[in-house]
């Protein structure tokens, strides 16, 4: 399954995007050419994700500069105070430099005919921001972000992209309308399963709790990611038995009547990280319980047809609740166009009913 998303700008590797793509599980917002050049010089490997995170943080730092600052008791402007201190630093470093020994051959070579060389310059806030380094405090140690785990750097970068989107929304004029779009490719890369679920749950809550118009596109092969999403937000892209590409909408296949909506709610509660494998498999075998789930793969292995080679998922439904899941695959729908195109089988055991005689029970158990 690949919920609706695509690689951005033809890059060979994906990521979270507001424009430019990066390595899997990361993001890249729209940038100016200078920053793109700096990124291009770094390469596109996952090992440079810390550098991408810092470049974005560097862009955001100027936006948060003096956001919480208040004028001093004398009403002094903090930017003016900074510039005065910066001028003192420039004067200090210039006084410590032996310029005469550096330029003593200027006259001998004739360079002085073109003008007297001297040192000058101005230290700005952006210069100092660029000199900062992103560090991480962990277990009592402070280490550069380059030594941090790639998965956590991906999360850090995503958080910076979200903050950057918020800043951009605040900076537009009163008559302007902004429709931020965040695209994330395979956020499961380098992330523990619980972190995958936590990330997608937060993104879903954030998306639904904000008044402004926002769109989020996530592509994934992780059942933990789909477990954090509701059925209506899932779009499945697959190839049917005829080889044609199909786009399926699992949230739309249920009837609007009471029974259909009851089944939809049941399936949404049921689709945890293990059960949502049915969204990714090429074939699904629904069984009643754990016994069949344990035995059938072994029986298929003995027969020389391992289920995993055919991408068949065994899904225990915990009873006789098959009817809730079958609409996902077109059963009971009008045309089945939006249903998942999968081969499906339901396997029931031969548990005898209470009305059956002892002889019938023995016959069924022997069978």
C-alpha cells in the first residue's frame, strides 16, 4: 500500500516535503537557491540528515530571535545593544592582529599602487546564528547532532518543518490565504515501532485540531503507521490480478446504513499494527482464532508453498465476525471500484453446536 504521495521534483529518494525531497523519513521545505546549493554539496545520503535539520533550524532561528525579549529598564533596543557589542568584538580582534607583518610586501610588489589594504567588516546577528551548532542533551551528555541517531534526527527535522510552516502562516498578510502541504515518505525509516505510531498519531491530532487549511500526505509500508490512521484517511495504491494499477479507498466501501457504519467502526477499532497487514498483502486468509494462525503457516510450509512467498496474510478475527471485513474487498458493495483488489478466503472450523448429539461431535472431531 502506498497512501497518496509521490516523490517531489524527480528526486531519486523521498522524504517529508514542502518542496524538495531528501532521504526516506525526512522533510525538505521550499528554499532559496543558496541553501539548495549547500544541500547539494552535502549529498543526499541519510548520514547528512543532521545537516539538513540544522540548515532548517538556522532558517527558523532568525524568526524566533527576540520573540520573547523585552526592552531593558532603560528602553534599550536589543538589536542596537547587540551591534554595539559586536563592534567591540571586531575592534578587539583587529587590535590583536599584526597587520603590518601580513602586508609588509604590499609596497615591494606594487600592490599599494592600487590602494592601501586594511581589515574591516561588520558582525551581524545572522553571522553569529550561522556559527551556532545544534546539540543534543541525552543521558547527561551533550553531543553534536551529527552523533545523534538517524531516526531521532528525522523526527527533529520533521518538528522543524512543522514549526517553519507555522511561521510562514503567521507571516502572510491579512488578505492572503495559505494552504500548507506536508508530504512524508516512509516515516518508519530508522524509527522504532512505537515511535512510528506516536508520530502519526500526533500528526493526525495536529491536522484535525487546527482551524487553518492543511494537508498531510504520507506514503508507507508500515502497519504501525496505518494503525494510527482512520479508514477515511487511507488511500491504497496497488496492482490488481490483471496487472492494472488501482486506487482504493477503504473508508468508502461501507454502506451508509446502520449495519454498514457498525462494520466500519468495528474494522477501525480492529486495525492495529498486526491486523492492518491485510492492507498490504496480496492475499488474505481470514481465520477464527490463534490456533489457525499458528497452524496454517506450518501446514503451508510442509506442502512446499510458504504463505510469505505469495504475500498472503493470515488474519484472525476472534470469532465469526468475517462479515465486518468483507466490504473492504468489495462484498456487498455496488460496483466494488473503491474496494481493495485482493484474493480473500474465510476459513471456519468445525466446532459443533450445543444441539448436536455426542455422536455428531465425535464425527466432526474425527473429520
